[in-house]
């Protein structure tokens, strides 16, 4: 079985049979292969002694998402964070009070 057919098999398993996909990946890793997957679910399988996937002009580069976080994001000022925390606490307190009022009104109706 060549590496392209293994990659295609993993693509299919990833979409349709995820439990078999995990088992097959573990099998391949124990056999000495490295498995790479990009954000689109496309797989690349290489022998463990070889270098990782090198993007060609036709292939997309394998990029891993950092969950929208970047290193140059400026933090909010201390006062702004305090203001947001206080307003969130006040709104939570109001929600609890309203919930207690509803429970009390329902209890009165049951009597």
C-alpha cells in the first residue's frame, strides 16, 4: 500500500468513520509513519525518518489554527477590565434577584 492510498483512506475514515480513523492512525504511528492533517481534513502520511510535508506550488501549506489568538493582541487596560467585571457582577446579581422573585411568586400561587 503506498502513502497516497493511505492518505486517501484516512481522509475517508476521518469524514465517515471517526472511531476507525483513530484506531488506524494509532496503527500507522506504531508502524513508523507520521500522519499530518490540515484544517480542511486532508491527510499527508510520511515515513518517520523523512522530513514533514513540504508545500509545493499546487498544495496548500499545512497551517494550524491558534484559536484566533495572536501574539500582538493588546490587552485591555486595568480600569476597563474592572468596569466590565463590575457591570457583569451587577447584571448577574439582578438575574439572581429576578429568579428568586419568580420562585417566590410561583410558591405563593401554589398555596
